[in-house]
């Protein structure tokens, strides 16, 4: 019972109000008793007794009102102090100050409000940090290819260039332009996904065929590295957003190709249970360093610096978001130098 009262500011307020009322009544009763004894002891006349008793009653009322008001003011001031503190802290947060912290601690609703306010400010601070980091990363990702395009475009102005140099420089410009185009598309795609909570265009399609089509689309890349693709795809019908789902396989298989050694193997398997579809994509590539494994879904994060030019670090962030929109789950197991396995679970 005591714990329940301590967790409710309404219960505390009620108890304080009742206590003040009882204290005021006690003072009034004491003064009235004193007045009665005084008139009885001095055997005053009825008129005199009425006058004395009335004066004492008036004094008792003023005293009770004064004591009750003072105690109520002090109680309300104590209760309102954390509210004022949180209000002032909220004004600071509105100005962009995410370092402010409220110090009030209690087991009641105000204590919970203070705790949740501090948690909110902490999360807002983290979001602000991520926003600045995101802007910094975008600036860096755009700056590098733009500088490269500018530099080689200036070189093309040299009229003494050989045909081989001309082809090399224009090839680099085309490559960097494609990289900028892909980066812009990924940023727009991620921006759209951040504002999407449910699949938009659900329809029935063959999931195994979709994975095969994705492999065909990436044939140039895996053929170039002479990779062997081992497929174990159960025939299955799936209902979902076909375009979104294909982005999952496109990014995961492309990553498996990118981080695989030449003449390596990629294993892709699909399984179906009563409630879920499981897709496993396993490579025998370089693996993910243990210190990087907690960050692979961060936007623009690239653990292996040797492959920086082959991507922008947005692929897995896009995959993670799509899987969440589809109410699924993605897990991975990786060992440095031995490869990585991604397992996607999607609800049926």
C-alpha cells in the first residue's frame, strides 16, 4: 500500500490535503475547547460568553486559514518545483541544447516524467550526432568523385593527350559519374524507406525465380571473378512488395561477390516453414572484422577500406530498413578471412 502511494502524485496530494485539513480542524477544535473552558470557568453572562466565544472562533478561523494556506503553498511549491525544472529544461532542448539533464528523482509520475525526459534528450542528442555524421559522410562521398571528375576534365583540355590517355581519363570520368549517380539513387531510396512503415505494392510472385533473376543481373560481376554459385532454391510463392524484396537480394548478393576472392564460391539457399521464409547467402570471402560487426548497418560505414570505391556504405542500411518494413529479421555470422553468412527471415 505504501509503495502504491509513493508511486502516485495524486495519492500524495490527497494525503497532504487531508493532513492539512485534519491539522486545521485540530487547531480549531483546540481553540473552541479553550473558549468553552474559559467561559465555563469564569461563569460569564450569556452575552459575554457569546462575545468571547465568537472572538475566539474568529481567531481560530483566521489562524486555521493562515496555517492551512501556508502549508498548502509549501506543499504545492514542493510539488511544482520539478515541473518548473522540466519546463525550463524543455525550453533549452527547444533551443538545440541536448546536454541538459533534469535532477528530480522520485517513484511517482513526476519521477517517471523526469526519467523519460532525460531519455528523450539523450536520444535526440544521438539523433543530432547521427545527422551531423550523416551530412559529413554525404559531403565526403560526393566530394571525392567530384574532385576526381574535375581533375580529369581539366586534363582533357590538354590538346597533346594521346588516344590512350584520352580513353583512360574519359573512362575514369564515366566511372566516377556512375558512382555519383548510384550514390544519389541510394540516398533517395534510403530517404524514402525512412518514411515508409509498410510495403506499398504487395503482390504474389515466385521468390526463388526472383533470386535467380538477381543472379543473372549480376552475372558480369561474378563471372569476372570466376565465382561458383551453389544454389539450393526451393520453389515458393511469396506475397509482398516485389521491388523492395529484390533490393535485399541485389545488395546482399552483390556484397558477397564484392568481398569474395577470385574463384571462390557463394552458396544461396531458401527454406520455407509454416510462418516464415528463410534465405541464406554465404560467401567464402574476407569476412568482417569483429570490431566492425556492430556497425555494419550504419549509413556510410565501410569496414574494409580496400573496397571503398566499389560502394558507398549504404547497401546494408537499405537492406536492414527493408527487412524491418517487411516485419522480418536479418542476422549474420562472420569470421575474418573465412567469409560471411547472412540469413534473412521474412513472414509469410
